[in-house]
C-alpha cells in the first residue's frame, strides 16, 4: 500500500470516528436549547445517584411554563422558540455546577439536584427558578411574561427509579398547576395518576 493510500485510509478513519462521536454527542442534547435531553439526563441521574445517596437525597424538579401557549398563539412559534432558549439560559445560570437541567420537550424541563440534605433546600432552588423564569423576556423588542410551576420528587423517599420519580414529580406538578401560577409542590408518595386526577378535579371545580 502506497503512502498516499495509507494517508487516505487514516483520514477516512479519523473522519468516520469524528462523525460518529459528533452524532453520539448530538443524540444527548436538545437541538433548540442545547440542554441535556432525556437520554443524557438519565445517564447523569444514575451517576449522581451512585455518589449522593449515601448521606443525602436527590431532588427531581419537573417544570412546566405557565402561559407559554398564549405566547405561541399570540406571537408565533419562532418567538416561542426564542423564549424557550432564554428560559433555558436562565435555568442554567440558576443551578449549581453539580445540578443537571434538561428539556423534556415542548415547554417542559427537568432539573436534577443532588446533595439535598433537607427538602427545604429543594424548595429553595425551586423558588429561585420561579423567580428567575418569571422575570419579563424581551423578544424582538417586545416584553413577554410567563411563569413556571414545579413539582418535586425526592430519592430515595419517593423511589430510586428515574421514571418513577418523574411520574411522581409530574403528579406534584399537577397540584402546583391547580393552585395557580408560579407554585411549587412536593410529591406526597401516592400514585402519580391519582395525584393528577385529584389536581384535575380541583382545577375543574374552580
């Protein structure tokens, strides 16, 4: 094999491995916001569970933006996308370096908070997030306002499996929505579907 052939083979192999690495990286991040997606957040959760549960808890915050549909309907999806990007940037600036923030899709986000010694610490972070995300957004010269509701589940109190914890936090989020905007609620440990139904019933009766 000639030197040129060896060089070409080497370059082709490097290009292939680089492309494969880039695709693997892209598969773990949300293309709009650059945040972790469901795949990466699952990996990060497992890593933090292994190191944090000996003495502390891990809080799973399930976030849903209040009023985002109105923004989309009134100003269009491009404006909604820009707002989501700004909200993601605010989330990233609010959490600690050990925390993980992910976009689950639409206007739903997830924050993994390890090293929680008391539920008050999880509530404090949630209220900081609510404050930061409720500040006005400037999109193409127009001020837009939303808020965020949050449901929180704690590991190991509410389980150790991420899917179970997300369901529990989602159920708590329904209770937050039922209370109104910019609220935070903890999972009470009951069946997540029952939590949702109770919250829907309460909302319907308002």
